[in-house]
């Protein structure tokens, strides 16, 4: 296994890390360009955008660290997260052209932040998935 892969790896089964970058964004310790906030979710522009519009949508609190942690207790949350993403995409005027929603899970997907999050990507014709 290459060191590059190891250096970016996270343990999706580790307990929630209260110092992860999204936890710090939620606490206001790290500034973010927020495009949406409600009682359950916060969405902000990605610091390293992979498309003209690249927004990260995260649940407040201590959600699963990755999609692998979604269990029966999170089903409603996951559904509301998709609805919130679609509403944000609509407000960002992505609906006509289309957009992509991405959930990364673990090392091979390149997940770097251990706090469940949904990428909203659009504003141009996007490349292949992988
Ligand atoms: P992942 O690769 O874990 O699926 O996605 C994490 C995302 O968070 C990456 O696209 C990365 O650019 C973004 N990110 C990491 N740190 C920050 C930050 O401090 N602010 C913002 N706005 N985005 C961040």
C-alpha cells in the first residue's frame, strides 16, 4: 500500500473526533462561507472547489463519521439531508443544468473529514465519476 494512500486515510470506525475540521466550522472556530443554515444542517462553500459550484452540506452535532455509520436511527436524517441538498441546488440555480451529489466513504473514496457530509457539485459539465 502506498504511503500517499496511508497519509490521507481516516478510520471511519473511530469514535467521533470533536476536533475535526467540520466540528470546528460548526462551532465557528474556523470561518466558512455559509450558504444555508437550519436547526439540523449547515452548508458552506468548499475551500478547494472541484466545480464552479461546490458546496458541502453537513448535519449539526455529532453525526456518523461516514456513510458507513448510517443505521436505522439515521434514516430520516439521511432523507432530510437529500431534500436539503436539492433545495440548496435549486437556490444555486443548478437544477436546469443538473448537478452531482457525492458522499465519500473512507480511504479509497478520498474521504478526509470524519463527519458525514454531502458534496453538491455543479455549474459545468462534470467529468466521469472516477
Ligand atoms: P471529503 O474529501 O472528506 O469527502 O471532503 C472534505 C471536503 O472538505 C474537501 O472537499 C475539502 O476541500 C473540504 N474542506 C476541508 N477543510 C475545509 C475548510 O476548512 N473549509 C471548507 N470550506 N472546506 C474544507
